[in-house]
């Protein structure tokens, strides 16, 4: 088997596993809650796990394609920033309804912005999963504009990012290919693929009363 055949096989396997996990999640969504925590809580945990692994496989597949031919955005269009932020908040509530979730959109944020909605959503879901896992009580999703860049942020009240992750992102160093590193690498590729008037998007991480994940989009 040639190297190209092996790469195609890996891509096909990733795609098949992702699709099977999606079908598993759909099947679990048909199982109703019965009002018993011993039943409902493990079901919700299993559903969230399937969704997260499915998104990880999608990210790995996209990184693979990027390594082969570069990251290509195919669906850049005008989208409502308010609707997008509201939907991200709804995704948080679906995954974990015990957390307080709020949104904030600065008054100067335009009603629409041009970006690849599907890709940005997939990138943000990594931050949302981490926040759902580590937040104590609250998650905030915010949109603001700074120096002509739309910044979409996910902020929680966890212990924050470890210093080695913050240092790697700040120095633009390669991130680990597993765990949090895979999602951050994917988010960084997605942000940089957004370009306008010579300006590229970027990923920013820092701690401010918890972990703060930001996508800066031109």
C-alpha cells in the first residue's frame, strides 16, 4: 500500500467513525429522561461524550486535510452575530443545564459579519466543552469589536488554562496533538484561514477570573 493509499484509508476511517458516533448520539437522543438521576445523568454524560469525540474526529480530519492541501474555507458568508452567539449559548445549555450561561454583545458589534460559520462553530465547541467540564457555576459567550476585528469569546469561572498552554499559544509554538492541544491547534488553523485586506484571524487565550478563549476574525 502506498503512502497516499494509507492516508486515504486513515481519512476514510476517521470519517466513518465520526458518522457512527453521530448516529449513536441521534439514537441516544431518542431515549427519554425519566426523572431519575441514576438514569438521566449517565445518559446525558454518554451523549456529551459521543458529541465531543465526534467533534474531535472532525477536527482531526480537517487538520489532516490542512496538512495535505492547506485549510480552505468554503462557506464564508454574512451571518448574524447575535444569532450565532445565542445559538452557542443554547448549545451550552443543552450540554449542561446546571450552569449559568449568559451572553453579551457590545453595542458597536455589526449586525452581520463575514466568516465560515460551520468552521467557527466547530472551533468554539472545543472551548465550550472545556468550559462545561471545568466551570464552577458560570459560562459567558461574548462578542465585541476591537481594531476592526470581531472577537468571539468563551469565558468561564474555572481555575483557568495551565501556564504551559498559555505560553505555547503566546509564542505560536506547536501544540500537542492530543487532548486540549488538538482542539486548540484546529481553532488556530481556522482563525488564521480567515483573511481580509491582508489581515489574518488569530486565536487568543488568557486567564481572567477563569479561562478565556477568543477567536479574532477580520
